[in-house]
C-alpha cells in the first residue's frame, strides 16, 4: 500500500473590527523540506476573528486534500494543523465545547473534509504563524480595494524562511496522529539559541559559554508602571481610550519613591514615556530628580479598551459577557466598541521595542508605561503565549527589567518589584 501523504497546514484569519472586514489565509507545507505546496486566502466580507479563523482552517484542509486527489480512506492525506487560535485548536481537538451558533456549522464543515483520525492539531504562538497571517492580511487588503486575493500578487511566502520552519515541524515518521516525537523535535528547535545550527552526527557539541561571541552591553529596559490614579484601587479598565486620569496623591508619592530609588542607583541614562498623563507625571518626577529629559513614545500607550473604559471587570461581564468571553479566549478579539485586541497591541509594542533597542543599544533606559505594554514586552522576551498576560501581576509603580542583546535574544531580569515603595 502506498503510504499516505503527510502535510503540515498553517492557517489564520483576522477581522479589522471584530466583527469587521475579514479574511483568512492558509498554507500547506512539506514537513520534510519546509516547501510551500499550496496557499489559499480570501476576503470574506464582514465577520468575526473566529469565523475567519475557522474558514482558514477549512481552506487549508481542502487544499491538502486536493494535493492527493485520487486517494481515499487510508490512502488519504495525513495532516498536522498548526494555528495560533487557541479556540479553534481546542474545539477541533475535542477538548472545548462549541457553544457559539456561528462556530458549530464551521467546525462541522472542517470535520467533514478529512477523517478525524487523519488530522492532529497544535497551538503555536502567533510569531510562528507569520505566513498564514500575512496571507490573511493580503486578503483583507485586497477586499479593501474591492478585489479578491490573487496568488500571483502574494509575497507572503517570500517573507517566511522555510528552512527554519522545516526544523520545527513534526516528522513524517511514526504512526498517524502520534505527535509526541514531533512535539519534542519542535521544542528542541524552538529552544535552540538564535543562530545555532542543529548538531550533526560526529560533531562535538559546544559546552558552556566559553566560545560564545562578545555581544557587548545590552539595551536594558527598566519597565516602570505608572503610579496610582483614582481608578487603580478600584481595578477599573483604564486605557488609552478613556479619560486620561492624572496621578492621585498616592500615585504622586509612588512616583517620588521611584525617583529617589533611581537617583540612588545612578544607572538610568535615558527616559521614555507613554504619552498618557499618568505616565508623563511619573516619568517627570524621575526626570526632575535625575536631570534628564523625557522622550514621548506613542507606541507605549495602554490598550484602548473601547466601551469598557472606566468599568470594573464585573461590570463588563454583566454588560458585555459574550465580548468579554471572546476577549479572554483569543488575543485577536477586541473589547466592545472598537477597542484594541492584544494582538494589535503586541504588534505596536514590538515595533516600539525594536526602535528603542536600536536607538539605545548598550544603554540603560527607564521606560514608563502601562500594564499591557510591560506584560507584552515580558511575554515576548520569554516567548510565552498570549494567555500568559492573564498570569502576571503588575502593581502600581512596580519595576520590571528586560535586557536586549545584539543577536536579538532577550533576558528577563526582574518582574513586579515594589521594594522601592516600602
């Protein structure tokens, strides 16, 4: 019997508004070489992120099936689906119930494309799903122009290095559906330091740090959350789309304590701040003590929480339960009323990080910002999934530290330190 063809599918979907103009992208990959075998993308009109993600999955499954048109039953393709949608992966794996009426028919449609025994699912960080993400964005861009996506105009494959993708994909050997070896291989590839090649048989592996290149002093970000406002003790959503509150009396005391601590250390060389008032006031207190200027960086602003601004978590759950559940389940879901998703914030913060690390290479920078940007910088430095944002505590005026090296690696050195406030 001819062994079944095996493929890896990466799929994604997006909505600019949730719901809003939406599109999906999917790519079928040879798991041995990393070669792109097929691409699919489509603008689907107004839809939610989750609908677009499911449609991307369906398109990817159909594209894989089309590569083995004459096969059926046990001779059909075996596929390993990789997506950054926790919702779709968990629902299609059977671990989460499908409750939303829009998702049930899409999940059923996806399940009909190939036998359940032929498909396995894996959640991956968004950074590893760039090809499908770019296809989805190309489809949405085409829709904005009143057109549909065309393969001839796509550059998504050119932006994705397939050699590194192949190293992280599950192997084609082993029984269908057995992903244990593949997961181990993926973990090894993802844990390999940047620039290091896999060990070749017969080679002597490098031990320790003795032969590591001298990368010079890192750009060190001292991440200071702003002091308290009147909203902070009440745990109300306070982002960039609300009232822009000032520091409270307690917040001003916290800012002065931070300023005193940084003056005693004498290590801060530059100060940058979110444009929001509570951060500018906190940064100003430190700058006055150190005799430094404050540079404003718009990319450091807090998330826009839309209609949730000024509300407590309980009030949001009472008024916007469905939107809150979607937000908790997916980094691509935005708050009610056109706020920012965590995925959008991550793109903005990452771009700001890259600008700042280039500008302040080898220097120690005080970065005065908010809960979400700080958690996002820590998450990205650790390579942690988006849901890790909900597992970090950041107190008002707390200090966290991340160092960024010339080879692109990062080191988290401190999280939520409040010793300077005691």
